[in-house]
C-alpha cells in the first residue's frame, strides 16, 4: 500500500490527525483576511463585465502582425470606448468594445480595417444589445439565488439547520473569494464564468456533505457517553475524510490548471480564462472551506445547545481527573459505539478522536485491546 494510502487508513482509524476544530480561530482569521482582501478588490477595481452583460461589439480579425497594445489604441480611437484586445492562437485578434451603439458598428469595423490593414469583409462582427445583457445578468443572479436556497433547504432536511447554516456560510465564502480574485486580476466576466461558479459550488458542497454525513453517523447517541465532546467527533470526521477530499480536489484541479495556465496562458486561448479561473480558484476555496470553515462552524453552533454544553462540562471534568490524554480510545464500548467504562489515569480524550474502537499496537500483546488493563 502506498504511503498516502497508509496515511488515509490511519487518519480514518483516528491513529493520527490534526486538530482542525481546536485551531478553528486561526482558520477563521485567515478566511476573514482573505475575504476582506477580496471585498476591497471588488470595491476598488470592480468586475470587468463582458459584453454579454453590458452590451457591445466583438470584432475578430484575420491574422495580423499588429501588436495587442497598438490594436487596443486603434479600437479605442475608432469607438470612443475602452477596448479589450486578445491575441488568439492563430495570430488573429479578438477586439471587444463594451457600450458600443449597434448603429456605429459598421463605422468602427471600417476604421479598424484601415488601421489594421486588413479587408473589411474579413473582420467578423458580433453585436450584443444592452437590454439583452441586462437580462442575462438578472438571470444569472436569479439562478445563483435559487441554487443557494435549494441547498439550504436540502441540508436542513437531510441533516439539520445548523449544518445548513454552516454550508451556506462556506458557499458564500467561496463565492466572495472567487469574485474578488476576478476583480483583482481583471479577467473578463462572461456567462462561462457564471457556469464555472455554479460548478465549483457543487464541488464545495460535495466535500461538505461528505464530512457532514460522517459527522451525523458518528454523533448518534453522543449524549449517552462522557468521553468525547461534539468537537472531538467533528474533528475526527474531518480527519477521516481528509485524504478523500484532497484527492478529489487535486484530480479536479489538474485539468483546470491545464486550461488556465497552458491553454489560456501559453497557447493564448484567452477565452478559456473566463471559465478556468473561476473553476481553479473556486475548487481550491471550496476544499478549504469544507475542511476549515464548515465543520468547525457546525461544532461551534452545536455546542451552544444546553445538552452539548452539559456533555462538554462532564467530559472535561472527567478528563481533569484522568491525567494526560491517551492516544487511543478504550476497547469497552456500548451498542452505540462509545466507550462506557470507567476511565483510568491517562485515558482522557486525544486531540483527534472518534467514537469507534481502535486496535492496540504499542507495547501490548497482540490481540489485547488498548486502554483498559486486565
């Protein structure tokens, strides 16, 4: 078995792990800092909306030796508006002019042909009216709003309202970061961007639901025992699904990185950037929020309940009497899968714990369970 496979198995069994929930304030702080940066970028620079949202014209020229900067200067002089020029892979140019009146498109096309020294008939013009752009923008926002509402309703029914709230916060976190990155780098926002945004929300939700499902299963009957708090088991759920989440994200990021850095950057397929950037940033942010934001937030909300507060108080009191934390839970369990026997010195809960039994392996005879002494 590979080292990664061994690590995944040990994480799943609770033999090793990281205290994600215990260090949640650190991750909350990092997320707040990133979110503030994204909001500042969005406020200061704004989004570079494509003509699909604000109307305008796109002119595609044949192969030409004119540079991008020179073509941009020609386009702005001909139209009187800001222009975005992209060099395509075959040497042709894509000139996008937002806010252009449809009636002026023929004049702009003629002027560009003279400046670029190409035949006017060889320039392809695509026109988008501003009213159509506004309609597309409104539909995009409506689609996003409906998606978020359905997600919250589904999670509230399948799990509980606290998990629905945590997942909603994580999704808003992902949207804010992705939109902020678009504002900072100045990439064009097109319908492809909206498609990419909805796609990454699906990936983020998948990772979150995997952890929530594990958490729901492992916290059944949690109040019947006095060894683990809700945060302990939430932390175990994150660690047990960590390798799966990382593998899923890495596999998804590889082809997207190819589109963004090779297709859009090296090969000059600028039109690939509008969707690939949203996918790349969103997938990374979604994996981060599922691990560092959603589940720790559920633990915070859950431990506000009187029952969980009382459980935590009992667990901490019992650990205070037991001495240093043990590495593994004891072998005696109830039908619910939790330890129900009396603690011995050194049997307090570890930083990464779970309700399931773990096999002993350190300094005790084979076949003997860890924790309780004969």
